[in-house]
C-alpha cells in the first residue's frame, strides 16, 4: 500500500465513523421528537445514512449486511409514519376544505 492509498483509506474510515456517529445522534433525536413530520424526515435521513454506510468497503460484509437490514427497517418506519400522518391544515388548502370537514 502506498502513502496515498493509506491516506485515502484513513480518510474514508474517519468519514464513515463520523457518519455512523451522526446516524446514532439522529436515532436519539427520532426518539425525542413527537411531531410526525419531523419523525418522518429523520427516519428517511437515517435510512439514507445507513444505505451510504452499507456501500462502503471499509466495513466487513457482515457489518454491511446489518446496515442494509437497518436501512430497510428505517425505511419501513418512515413509510408507516407517512401513512399515519394527516395532510397539513392551514394555508390556502385549509380555506378550500368543505365546511363539514373544517369542524
């Protein structure tokens, strides 16, 4: 291995470690947030981060498989939240609702 390859490998390892730490922080934020819209966005970001980590060669195949499974679970969680979420009220669409739905 030459110096450039070692430097790139070290940089990739550090970037992956930082992404993993950020993803864990997002998981903690998800648990502390009650707003469905925010939970949906956080779950999607967690899923994307895990998918990015899965694509990196610096992890073992077993670790990458775990990232893949976790990504699928977070995608399913975001989909579940999206199905539960009601359409936003207010704005111009709030005024255009039929009167029987406004109450």
